C-alpha cells in the first residue's frame, strides 16, 4: 500500500482524534486539528519500522494524537501569567480540601483567592484547556517527563531505559488504582475510550460542566497519588 492509500485509509482515525479534542471557542479550529493530524500521520508513515514489532495502527495513533496536541498547545491563549494563576488555584484548592475535608465550592475558592467568580471562571476555563492535554502535563517532575511520554515511548524503548520506564508505568498504574471509582471511570472514558466531556456526562447522568469539574479533580488527585508513590519507594 503506497503513502496516498495509507493516508486515505487512516483519515477516519485522524478525524476521530481531532473531534475528540475540538472544543468550540477554545481558540483553535477543527480543520486545523485535522491538518495537524495528517502531518502526524505522514510522520508515522515515514518513521514506522515494522521490525520493531509494533502495529502501525498503534504507532500512527500516537503520532497523530501528538501532532494534534502540539497544535493545541501552539494555539493555546494561556500565557505564563495565566499559568501562574492556575498553579495558585491548584494550591488553594488543595489547601481548602485539607482544611474542609471535602471539595471546596466555587464561592470558597474565589473567596480564598480574593477574586470575583468571573475571574474564577476564567481560571477554570484555562484549566479546562490544559486538561485537554493533561497527559502531557509534567507528572514525573524531577525528570521533566510526562505520563504521555512514558506511555508513548513503549514502542521505541532503548534497552537501557526499559526498567526505568516500566517502573514509571507501575507507579502510574498504582496511582490510578488508588483513585476513587468515579475518578478512574472518568479518566478511562476520556483518555482510553476517547469520549468527550459531553459524552461522559451522558454516561454519568450529569452535566458537561460537572464532568469538567470532576475531571479537574481526578487529574489533581492522580498527580497527588503519583507524588506519594514516588517518594515511598
């Protein structure tokens, strides 16, 4: 099968991944994501090595998804200043969780940050943008690697790094197991079943905005569990 035929055959996959990450009003267009996905697909076709034993479908999925995520990051309106606000938001939420022994309300978070609810909404909107690519967030901070790096590189392992990568995957697996059932379900539906927030809302019987809140909480808790496991071994 030549390149043109491979591209044509895999276009439904490109469009499927692009649809998953496209959210109207977030600063990027659906067709831009498709175009980036095609670039990722071509990169996969050029670099695929059948002798490594990986399936082309798995390899191309990773390349397409990575190219689309790169496009989202490049188009993201989130500045360093806004990223600082997001980090402060996360610290405040963790502080309130520890004090209240429950999830803080939007009013309580805004009050602690001394900002209006409109400003809080803007911060949470930025968090939602970041959560689109949250498998690209730095989890293993001391090595500046990401969960997606850890998962994606399995088909391209250098022998000397295999044990280290397996240890990271084990930490990730344990951290996910330690989450609450609903948190595990949300992460599974979003990252592995490729459902969007609206579709997950239908599964759980809640609104899309509520799923967004639960998703943010799940990511925070996953990061926390990973840190606990890292420093306990």
